[in-house]
């Protein structure tokens, strides 16, 4: 039996040792603002798909549910007694702003903003990143894979996922990111995601390691699942010399044809998928099975699928496993969680590369659209001059953060905007009304359709315009310049 653990405390010790010092200094009621964001998206793209918000809120709401005894295991001794008591009663009382699941997010934009008393906000860092980095990696990879084809993609990666939790929640993220369904039954039960499955080679082998056994396996499966979708795995022994022949024979003997009320097909799981799909299509059409689908698996990803499509493979649908379930090419998503304001004072973590310094202050992002097409995102300080102008629908000019000769103007009345970070927890109370996962997937697809096709290419996409307001730009650079001056003065006086 699996032992339950509280994900709200799936954290690093240093979150709580820092908190002890904050507690000793009386900082626990200082108002902190943290941003969760990423600096760059996977695969040389510049956007990602948001997933994990609902689980993040569940985690936040679990604060204050651990006993003093739990904290004593890693904060022992009388020195921590008062702090342990404080932690055992510490519920989240702050505000959280977040992008919707299915949103398309760009680097440096706050995916989640936490505004809360310092210790409450600080201890969320590790579990928040654990949830969001996992699900955004999977959702973004699923987006890439499903964009490689106009044909359906099924998520088949549970056996390769990094544990049952990752399998179930990863499949949910993959569905939001564009997959049509999943093989994971827990995901289907918990989230209402459509479940799909075929058969394994072991099923064929169970009828004996013979060609006659393969035919019997097909025949028995059709009889057991009559009236349901049917997919027969044809590559156990030899795809063309026996597998496809036995599939055709089994379908014919059981009266399955193009009038069958459900879908029916074959699955290819090895070999030259282009060659085999063309050869199988020819055999199926010759037998009159024009509606028989060809489903392909076998270590697929967006690059292989793109190449199969280019080669003219006659495949009707794809099943993708570890490439999605582990975000195989980029298994570690880059969300970070940084303090940007403390008691109303903006702060930042400086980088040696000035262009990589984080954006300080309490921020909000606006997405500008013209005639339903996304044109630009701009992150502002809440209530700054540009934010006010956008919300009033006034004429605005956006300047490139790294090249002030590049500007874009939007005239009053010509554009619409939406705020990306919406209140989801207010004063400790969850205000988000959860949408069915199917609605979140639909939201992602509508966002995708609102982008220019050049920005959704798998390879060498055109970069979407992402800027910050003049006020945010000035604040960041003033803080950096002030720090540099202090550092210089310190070294000059040594």
C-alpha cells in the first residue's frame, strides 16, 4: 500500500531554515511578491504551454496541515520550538495571480505571482516549481509533437514516466497541450480525459509463438471487443508476410468492414514505418478495407513524425510515449521563482549579463490582439502609465527592450487586450472556478489558432513580440545601476 504524503511540504529544507531567520527577525509579516517564470523555452522556441495551476492551488491550500511533530524531524531542539508552532498553524493568507491552464506563455512573463507574508510565500518555492516545471515541460512537448501533424496524437507514455504521479498528471498536461487522448486510466478517471488503448505483443504471444496463434489472437480480440474500436498489432512476427494478412483474415471472418459502426485499424510498432504503412495501405485497400486506419507507434517524436509526413507515410494516427511523458529532449523545464518586491520595495537578482537580469516589482502582462490575432505581449508594473493606457484602450507605443530603435504602435480603438495573470486566490481563499480539462485543452487550441503560423513552426519559428513597459525598464536598469555603483564604491575603498 502506498504511503500518502502531503505535497504542500514536498520541499527543500533551506526554505524552512531561511524562514527561521525571517521568523527570528520578525519578517514573517513583511509583504513579499514572488514571480514564477521561465527565461527560455525548450527546443529553441520562445513559448510554452501552461499546465499545473489547479494542482499548484491544491498544494498552496495544504499549508498549515502538518503537525509540530512533522517539523521537529528536520527542525529539532528548543531553538526551533516557537517556529515549529508557527509553521504548524501557518495557513496561506495571501493572493495568487496566475495564467490559465492552456495559456501560451513567453519568457520572463509571470506565469504565477504570489503576494503574501514572506514566510508563506517563500516556502511555496520548491513544491510550486516541482508541479509547474513538470507539467509545463509535458504540455509544451505535447504541443510540439501534435503540431508536427494534422493527424491525431495519443499520449502513451505512462510506462516511461518518472513514477505514477508523473504519469497521471503528465498525461493530463499532454492532453491540454494537444494530444487527443491518453492510455492512462487514472488520468481518464480523475480528469475525464478520453482513454485509448490497443494491445501489446505479449497478448499475441499468449496464444503461442506461431502464425496460427497470431490469427487466433486477432480473432479472439475482435470477438471480445465487438462493437468497440478495434486496433490489431501486426508486427509481432512479420508485418507484411503474416501480420497484415492475419488482420485482414480476422476482420473478414468476423464481418468487420467499412460498415463497422466503430473505428477499426492496425498498428505498426517497428520497422520502416513509411514503407510498411504504404504497403499495408495497399493490402487493406485491395481487400476493400478503405476505412481501416493505420496507427503508428515506436519511439516517435515531433522530428520523426515530421519526417514521416514528408516521406508520404500513409499513417492515420500516432501514439507517442517517452518523448512526451519525459519531455525527452528537454526533460528539465526552466521555471524559476524569484522575489521581486518586499514591503513595497522592488528587488531583483542581478546577472553578470545585464540582459538576463530579472524584472523587479509587482507586474502584470497584457496580450494585444488585432482582429483576433495575437500581435504582442507587454509586461508592465501594475498601474504604471502604459498599463493604464492599455486598459483605457488608448494609443500605445511598445519599444523593444534591447533595441530602442524598434517600436510598434497600436492606435486607439484598433486593438483588444487581455490580462494574462488573473486572481486565483484572494486573501487565502481560492476564487478560481475550475474548468473541465477538455475546456482547458480547447482554450489552448484557440490560443494556438490566434498566433501567426510562422510562430508555431517546429523548426526556426518566427519570434513573437514580447516587451516590457518603459516604467519597468527604467526600474530594472536603475536598480542594476545602483547596485553596480555600490559594488564599485565598495571595491574602490578597499
